């Protein structure tokens, strides 16, 4: 339609057209007015200059937020099984992480050790390293098996004290300082003559000696749990009759029975024999990760080829 055609419309059509044009003009005017004026932020505390209900925001200035200082994480002892949301937020955790902790605990989850807390989604290695020294899990949340182990340890200590007292009465004569007992030649009755050694440790010395195939050094007594180190000076070692393992003939199960050979080391020996032939020296295994220099050194007296 051309502009000149408007003059040929009847009066009713021209009136409708003028009304539509007026409505469109008013709508455009309101849109520009709202964009320039904007709403007055009278109740939102996040904008500057909104402390009074009568304050006005300049049309030419953009609203700005208050500069809130960043909260620094605090460090204090906490138990992830009982800490509330306020404490967890003070530690620097995010609100959504706190919600995940609450959901985990509500579903029956328990943090039994510090490493369990490291599984929290979104927790970085740096954050965990910073929080780790402050994680203190109550003994009430530890597995019940630890209580049984503790009771067994106490019973063992009581048994050792009773046996020591009984042995002291039964064997009042102990060897003097400067005298020695051969670890590989003596039996449990002779071990008890050493000051500080009773029935319990005499059995442990004999049992560990059988597993080793004989002692080659008195320092091996330190490998017995809680062995009284002051008693080592009363022992000597004659390693001439130490039983040796033929590493080229024994099976995997036979090899790993020795205290100095674990499953992975035994498997490495078997694999070497299968792929490269018989061993002639343990130094052939030195490049394997399961055979560091110290492992080879302590095993050498107990192997033959």
C-alpha cells in the first residue's frame, strides 16, 4: 500500500488505522522510558545508595555492589561425622559441599578414617592437605573390630607380664652381662636365661628362626614385634648352618613362605626363570621394582642356585 492510498480509505478504516498507530507509539515510548528510568532499588541491600527509602539512583550511573571482604578459611579441630554446617563453612567448604556431607551422613555414611573425607566431591588436594591435620574422628565411629584388637593387645600384655613373673620365679638365675647364647644353637629353655626374655619371647625367637631358616644377625630380633632391644646384647649368631632356598627349583607358594619374599617377589622370580632361564645371582633382579638393593642384600644369605 502506498502512502497516497491512505487518503482513499473510508472514514472508519482511517480511524482504526490511527488508533493502531497511537497504541504502537505509546508502547515504544513506555519501553524507552522504562529502560532509562529503571526500577528504584529501595529494598535491595546489594546496591550502593540503597540505605534510605528516599534515595534516588542517577539515571547515568550504573548500580554498584558493596565490596564484601572475602572470608578467610579458619582452621580448628573437627569431626566430619558431627560437625555442623556453621563449622564446615568456617573451614572454607562450599555450601553445596556441606549439603553433600549432610546427605552422606543422613544416608548412614560414616567417616571412619581421615582418607574417607578426601572423597568429598569437589575437594582439592591442597584443601585436603590443609584440613588433614585438623580431622579428628571420634573413637565411637571406628570399626568395632578395633575394639577387639585393642582388648587382645591388652590381654597379650597381661599374659607377657604374668609369664615374665612366673619365669623369673622358675628361672631365677640369668646369664651375666658379657655372656652370650647362640640364637641358632639354643632352644626356648636357654632363651629364658637371657634377662628380659620369658616364655612369650622365647617362643617368638624360636618361631621366627624357623621361618627364616636361621639367624644371620642379632639385629633380626628387632623384626619381632615389641622385642626388648636391650636383650640383644646377650645373643650371638653362628650362621654356618643357615637353611638356604633354591630359587631355581621352588614353587611360588614355597618361595613366598619365607619372611623376606612376598607374593610379588616370588612371582618375579618365577617369571624370570620362565622367560630368561635359571638365576645365577640375585643381582639379575636388581632392575625390577620389587627388588630394591636392601631387599636383595637381606635375602642373599638365604638363597642358593
